[in-house]
C-alpha cells in the first residue's frame, strides 16, 4: 500500500470572462467569426482569441466546427449557448435596474419620521415624491427620534426625519438641516392667558399642570421648561396627540405644541407662542447613516423634504 494517502478529487469551477461569453454568443448567432467581429466592432483575430481563451478555460474542447462557409457550434457549444444567454440576460437586467436606480425610476425608499413631522412636512414631501418617482417602492414608519435612529443604524431605514430635542444625535449620523421650529403652549379656551397677544415666557406656566407624552421632561419638548429654570409638573401622561388636545380642552392641563403640528389643533384649544430667547426650540433634520452611500431615491427624497420645509417654514420658524 502506498504511503501517500489518496487525494480526493476536487472539481474546480472554471473562471470565465463575460467578454469571452459575449464573443461566443455573437459567433453562434452569426455563424461566422467575420459576422461576429462586424457586430462587435472588433477584428476577426480578436474574436478568435476570445473563443480560444474560452475553449481553454472549459478544458480545451472545441466550441465550433469550422465549415467551408462559416462555423457551427459543436455539441459542447450547443450545451453552452443557453448558459451564456442566461449570463447575458442577467447582466442586461442588472444594467437596467442600476439605470433605474440612478434615474430614481425604481428601487425602494424606507424612511421614518417623528409624529409632528407627519402633520404637514412629511405628507407634502411624500406627495411630491410619489408624483415624480411613482415606480419607487416607499415604506414609512412613525416613531420618536431615538427609536428612528436605532432603526437607521440597524439598517431597517434608509432615512429618518428627526429632531434634536434632548440633544444632538451622535456623529455617526449625517444630518441634513430642514428647518428650525419654535413652540406653542396649548391652553383651554377659557384659560386666563387665552387672549394674550404676542409670545409668552414659558415661566408663566411654571405652576400649571402639564399634559405630556412621558412622565419626565428630559428628552421631550418639555426640555424647554428645564432651560427656563423650572421642572414642569406632569399631571397626565398621554402619548397620542389627539388625546392630548382633548385633555387640554377639558381644562386638565396645558401642553407644548411644536409649530409643525400647529395647523392640526382643534378649535376649542388656544395656542400661545412661547418666547424662547435662546433661539428655536429644536431643529429638524433628515438623517442618514454616516459612511453608508445613500441610494439616489434617498437623495431625491431629501430634496422634496427641503422643498416641503420651505413651504411649511413660515409656520415653523
């Protein structure tokens, strides 16, 4: 018995060039090297070299029989034809899909937005985007900024419309500024300040009960109260925006309303603009993940978001 262990047979896949396959298909279609060369814009010798390289890569079996006039595929050539056609078709399909992405005539867009951005900014942008790019598959999520950024980082979203309330997002995100936003205080129609003209310092409401989406002001719109030097007394935690207005209208407390949502406030609630000498209460951004190349659809959507921001900015800045 030989001391050398028997080596198992391993089949090595041939490394094929798409250029060889292209030349092969043209020769098969035209039945001659001359016709293939003419179709490809090559010399006949160049076509011959490509076919020779392909034959060598496939084990040396000839792919064409040379006839008095032209050539025809051998049995090996006939077997190869449908595979070469599949490769060519796949490459054509890839080229078309990539062209559609470049032209924003296909592909997908997955984005998220915080709730008050959905009141006006996002609907305007989405309507314009669908009109211009109807073939793009669009999916939308709603959530608070921290969750949206997590979804973005995990690869579940391509873009997120976020705000900087509670701190600027980490440097791992690319932020495209859309607008700066001020705040209103929503009070019931019978509130003593309901008829006040002009901006009101937020400190005027330090002793009020507050309606808020969370029990603590940190990381919410009520951060503005902390900046004014008082800790708001959250009497009712109400997550849903319409329900918050109901609580205010019933006289159960006051609530902060971002300018983007001001147009959707019910008529039995009065809005008083907050005097914020420190500048806008928050900034709104289109966020993408830094280091990830945005798809053309993402860039196009940022463009319509900026257009929409310019339309709603008079009410938000």
